[in-house]
C-alpha cells in the first residue's frame, strides 16, 4: 500500500445501517471510527439519537460520541478542527481512517472545509429569534422555502438554529444561502473515499417507523422527560425530542407526538438523501453489500 492517506467516508440517511457497516469496515481495516452524527456528540441524548449500543462501541474504537454535554456550546467549525487533529494523530500510524455519519455539513467541513459566510448583525439575529419565539418555526420555514428553495430541500427544517443562521445571511446580503456554498474546496492531506448507503425508500420508511417504536420501548419518553427543563438548548432542537416536548406542554396527545416523530424522521431522511445525491463523488451501496464496499475501497487503495 502506498503512503498516501485515505479517509473512508460512510454516509447515508438515518436508519440506513451506517453504524453496522462502519464497524465492519473498522474491523476489516483495523482503524477507529470518527462519528459524524452531530446528535450523538451529547452524553444526555442516547435513545432518541440512535446512538451505538455499548456492544457496538466496544466492537470498534469511536471518537466524537458522548464527548459533549447539551450545555456545551459547539459549532461545526470546532468539529472540523478537532476532527482534523484526530485524523492527524491517526495518520501518524495508519494510512487509512474512517468517518461515519449522516450530518452532511460536518462531513463537508472535514473533507472540503467550511464555506466563508458573512457576519450577520445582532439586530437581524434578534429579529429572527423574536419571530421564532412569538410565532414558532413555521414562519422561518416558509421564508426559507420562498427565498432559498435549494437549501430548504436539504436543511433540517425542524432546527430553528439552522434556519435562523441561513435567513440571517439571506436578509443581510439579498443573496441565497446556497450561493455561499459553492466556494473552492480546501486542500486536505488525505483522499476521501465516499460510500453512500441507500435502500428502497419504502423499506427505509418502514425501518424508521419501527425504530421509533423500539426507541419508545427502550425508554425514549423517560429520556425526553429528564431533558424537558432544558428544551430551549440548541442541542435539543431536533427530531425525536421537540415533538415530545410539545406533548409535555399539552400541545397534542401522545399518539400525535409519536406520529409526528415518525413523520419528521422520514422527512429528515428525505432531506439527507437529497444532500447526498447532490455530489457525484458518492458511490452507492446497499448496507448489506459490505463485501462489495470493501472490494471497492481496496481497489482504490491497494
């Protein structure tokens, strides 16, 4: 094998089996896994984020799981720096590393670098935050869909932090948020090998629905209840938690909350699939095709 450095990147929508495939690859190539799921960073959020089990965590070394508290302030820029530092350490001993997760922006940050966005004034941020506080997330969603339909199809529209960030830039520059995402890639000391896990959409949606049922049996409602008093934190502005916070606030009943979690999870998966489709460098595999994935990787490395 050459001394060239490679980063195997396992991406795909939620519930496509990224964890099991990543562990199989980590064991085959004898490398650790850098998690790229921004929801699994937080120690207090386990069931609702489909975090790897203790057995799975023991099957391969993992970085960036349970490394933060929901009370910590953390950004994609910090993740980019820490992940690159982690890779630098790994590459001192190995020529291969492995990144796995479904958070597209974080994958892009590690492999290509972050785009440079203009600063947004405090006045604009406060105006958007006030709109959210008074009228909820729907006006933010509607404004983004109207002003930047491309980004609207990709972003997690249940995350007010992401919407406010994009709309702040749109309002101040009169340009779409998407226009700032086409800047040249930054040089990296490794070559990414992109693996996109896909399956039939109907089957994926069935898996998502079943996973929500299994999460509830595992104690998701109790986990959300423990986090209820912190529901305003950025880390908790996510599917699987917000819907149950609204249930505890008596905005709807439990059955409705469960259906909303399933629906919003399916919608989130659809947005992830849109994101992974926009770049041609992803090689598509079914999660059961692990041997084919290994063969493909080895054909590029050895």
